[in-house]
């Protein structure tokens, strides 16, 4: 895979359990690199350590201690336990000896159990015919959004105190056609602006404290192009003392649930201009 994403998230094994990588420019979000971008790098190091196609990623939790600068970083992966069916690993990303991200992950073979329940995909307009972001996606959008295709379908204008439910999302993918896998889903699960912004009246930034992703099914099991855009919807219900939760679901176009996510973030007021999302295209669904 020769995409900008793959080149910028590449990891190189140095020795047993240690990898080197480079935080590339172009993925900035706020004061440092985008959290989903960092998650993708960690996911690649974890997958290479497990090195077993039968043991698929099931869970990834990352605590973000700080933001690394563009340049070399080190990733140390430890296999905490490897059982007959389940592998538990930890990973640490450091730069110049300072910890920036701490991760725990679970990989497992499939277990025999019936499939019960479903999470229906919202009824929104399909992806645009052109594989490109909605024109003028956001005024003042973070730098990393230029590396993605983002087509909004759900959400109210942020920082207007409109009283609308704090819900956001739409179709997302890479400009290049590339099969969706766990590292890419890790990126997608943190890409949309926080739905908590819809409940605010003043501009803010939002660093992530922790992010958990549950990988539910590979896109290869869905009845669609493995490089198709995915639909992600994210919702916040409570903002208290500056902290908010965000729950998300990623679907393949055929309605297959690919991943679920949950994160804890912080709202920090700023005097920067507010984001103004483009409300264009199709039967855009308003947050409800």
C-alpha cells in the first residue's frame, strides 16, 4: 500500500519489541499531531508484534499523555500475555525519552457464539460521486483534514449554542483508494470534530484524554468495496467540569458495523475563530 497515510504511519522494527517511526507534518490537530493518526501508528506496531492473521485486533485503548513534535519517535511493545486464543499487549510511544501515548490492546481468534443484536445505520444521503471532501468543509479546519475525504451528513453548526443534540458525523475515507483496516479505522474514529462543540457558544479546542476502539468486523466481511468510504456517527450526552464523553460507530456502506469507539476529551476555550461547517449536499440529516 503506497498511500500518504501508509508512508506517514510506517513503523520499522528495530529489535524485539521496539519500533521506530516518524511523526510526519500535515497531520496537525491543535497543538500536536491528530490523536487518530497516533493511534494508527501504534496499531501498526501492535499488529506487527502479534504477527498472526488469525488473531484480529479486538480492542485498543490509548491514554494520551502529551503531544509529540514532528520527527522521530520510538514505540515499545510488550506482549503482556499470549494465551491459546487471546493476546494482551501494551505499547508506549516516546520521543526524546518522554512518554506521549500509552496503549493497551487485545487480539483474539474468533469465538463460537451466535450473532445477536444490531446497530442500524442511520438513513443519510449516500457518499458523493466524487471521492473528495465537501467543498469548504470547515472554515479553519485542522491541518489533518486535508489528508482525508470528509462528507458531512449529521450535525449542527458548532459554537452557536443552538441547543441541538450534540451529534456529528458523515462519510469518511482517504483520497486514495485503499482497503479499510484496523489502523485506518483508528484514524477515522477520531477524525470528526467533537460533538460537544455543538453545545458551546464560544470557540474551543479539545485534546483527547483517552480513546477506546472496539473492532467488530473487518470490511472484507461486508458486501461492499473494501476501499469504500465509511459512515461514522459520534454523539456526546454530557459535558461537565470541562470533560465530555464521545461515543461513535463506524459502518461500511452496506450497514456492517466495523468499529465502535468511546473517548474522554477536554474542552479548552480559545480565542481562535470558530469552525463553520459547510452544510451542503443531498438530504443532510440534522443532529437529533
